[in-house]
């Protein structure tokens, strides 16, 4: 039964209606738009590719995939180490707090839905402060016995989709343009997912000064629509 419901689970978790708070984040895009560095679909696609391959496939994606694997044996010590690593690689305060905020919301909702004893235990341990989003996302998907490849693709898609919806409001883009971008980005999303599955944790990197600076500047923007 679990295998037959895999697609439905993935669609639910990656869907825009899931209350994780992803659509309240721009991950630096709002700063780039405010400074006039991203002002059309071409500039936005360049931003998307940078974010995918500097933040996701090089860092969050491998952490996510490791969390999926750890969910099978459920080694609490290794899970704690992975969570510590996931927090440490978030260079800026805003990006770290946003990941924890999303992770906390995701954990709360899934603990209520699944009634899984291990996920509920995580809520007790990490509930007040939250867990970073890629770690809890991977652990939940692992408990659901979802395939790592499908989980990585769903995670990447939900990230891109959230950013595209932010771009619709910020640049702005039309809805047709937004869907065209999602279609054109499919090869990059698949490549990002593939890299995420293959990259060992020892080789992860979150080096993208431009995004970090945008995150720092975002805190002092005179007008903000997004939390990051």
C-alpha cells in the first residue's frame, strides 16, 4: 500500500498548499530584485540556477538524502550529528532561522498526521527550536519508505516552485512565464537531484557569497514581503 501511495505523498509534501512556510521565503531573491540585479525572467533563471547548484545540490540536497537513509536504521546519534551539520552550514542568521522555522512547521504537521512514534519523539526533542528543513523532510520521507531519488526530485521541485511563485510577485512575472520557467528548468532540477544523491557529506559546500550577502542585506530592506 505504501508503494502505491508514494506519488500521492510526494505530491502532498511538494505541493504549494503544504503549510511549511516555503512560500514566505525568497532566499535572497527579494534583495536582488530590490537592488535591480534581477528584473526579468532571464535574470531570474540565472538566480535559480545559482541557487540550485550552490545551495541545494552542493549542500541541502546531500543532507536531505542522508536523512532519508538514516530514517531506515534510525541511529539517533547520527541524526543529531546530521542536524548539527545542517545548522552549521547555514552561514547567515536569516537563512538558518528560516530553515528551522520551516522544519518546525513541517515536523509539527507530519507528527500529527502520521502518528509515527519516532517522528513524535523528534517533535518532543526538537519541537521548541525546530529541526532544519532538509533533515526533517528526509527523515519523514524515509519513515514513509519513499525512494531517495523521488524524494530528492520532490524537494528540488518544491524549492524551485516556491521561488518561481515569489518571482511572480516580485519581478513581476506572468503566470504563463512562470510555468515556462518551470518547464525549462526541468533538466537542471533533475541534475540537481542526481548530484544531491551522489555527493558525500564530506564534500558538501555552501559557498555562495552573493546569496549570503543578499541574505544579510535583506534584514535591513526598507520594505519586505518575504522572511528571507
